[in-house]
């Protein structure tokens, strides 16, 4: 009888011990899950992504029109092609990537109506700045100004957004520079929202790649930059609205490249900056960013877009070569 009681006590102790161990294991799993979730939000996700090796570790960037070029894998941010990536350039209208991003992040309502004043247009005609087609006195939704800044590169849209969000152009530029420092654009300084030439308004193609990679995490930004065209709502001056087109897609009759397609991009041009393009593409199920600058030509030339097609095709062929075991050489 006593032996049975002792056995029962022993079994009970073992059961309690097992229960305690199970409780500790469950608690550990819960704590670990919370740590992973919190850590991911604080940047561990980026760190883990950075450990992922690109399919192509290095790609030759020579043989293009642009003297400055960087090719980056979006996931992890690894640079796999670099040609003078850290040298100073003038970013021209690639600046508007930052303008649109900062505006999106600081606008409470994208349907907010904004009236463009005569003052917002001062100097734009004299500087031959590209405009989306709005007029002084026109009341426009913020979302239409965002598309107007990105697709047709409208300077008046940038200034209207800057005055609304930053209280003034200088106030908005301060936000742009703070954002640049925060995300690691250490070779960049902005003087304006449009990218019109100023010797103190500069960047690097590596910095612009960092900017575009960051901006693509914003769903609104991504939707805008991937759009070939956009039609605005009705305004007090344009009863049928305005339809405008992406300056990149206008020069890109077919976005297909080897293993994928070009998804979106922002062009830029001034005589000092040359032809510039910050684009991104999906090639064999991975996204890549290509930023080029300094190509010779005028504002209507497609040389920067041709560079993008060439590099993305070269990348696709290099990936195919790794999958098939061939050398992937290109003449």
C-alpha cells in the first residue's frame, strides 16, 4: 500500500515537473516571438535581408552612355554593379523622389485640396522648368500634385507641395535634408525641391539608390512611380482634369527585359547634370535598382533609358548563365 502511494507521489512529481518544463518552453517561445517581432520592426529584418547573397555578386557596368552608375539588389541593399557610384553628381529631377516621399510622409490627407498661387510659378518659366500643366489659381488634390511631380516632373507641383507641407520652400528643403541624413545619404545636399541646377545641390548615384530603395517601401510612393500615366480629378480650371505621362515610360516602348521587366523610374536632366535615371526592375523574381547619371544628350534623348534596358538585360543574361552553367558572356 505504501509503495503504491510512493509511486503515485513520484508520478505526480514527474507530471508537475513536465508541466513546469512545458510552461517554461511556452514562455520562452512567446518571448522569442516578441523579440523577433520587435527586432524586425527595429531593423533586424533589414540585417537578415542583408545576409542574403545576390544571385549575381558582381556585374560589369561598362559600355553604357552614363559615366556614373550603380546597380543595387533591393532586398538587402547589396551593390552588385558600381561605376563611380560615390562621386558627386547633380541629381536634376531625381530630386523629386525625395520631394514626393517627404510630402507623402507628412500629408495627413492625400485628397486635401491645394490652391496654386501666382507666387508658386515665379521663376519657373525663366528657368525653363518642366511643368505638369496646372495654372495659378487652380485648386488641385494633393495626390494629383504627387503624380504631377513624379510622372511629368512638374516643378509647380513640387513647390505647391513644399509650401503646403513645409510652410515654405526652405522649410520643406530642411525636411528633405534631415530625411537624407536619417537614411544614410551622406554624400547628398538639397537646395530645392525640383532639382534645378545649383552648385550646392548635389548627390551620388549610390545615395539616390539608397533613397529609392527606402521610398519603395511606401505603398503610395510605389503606386505612383510604377504608373505610366495618371488622370487628375476635375479642377476649377480643367473641367476634364489633366492626363499626364511618365517621362521614363514615354521613352520605353517595351518595359520587358531578360527575365523580367522594368517597373518604374524617375528621369532627370539639366545641362550640368546630363541625362539621369533612377529606375527599378524585377529580374528573375528579384527587384533591382539602377541609378545612372551624366549621359550626354538633351532632355528628349533616350540614352539614359537605353542604359537601363542594357544593364537589366545584362543582369538577366548573367542570372541565366548561372542557372544553365554557361559563361554568360556578352559582346
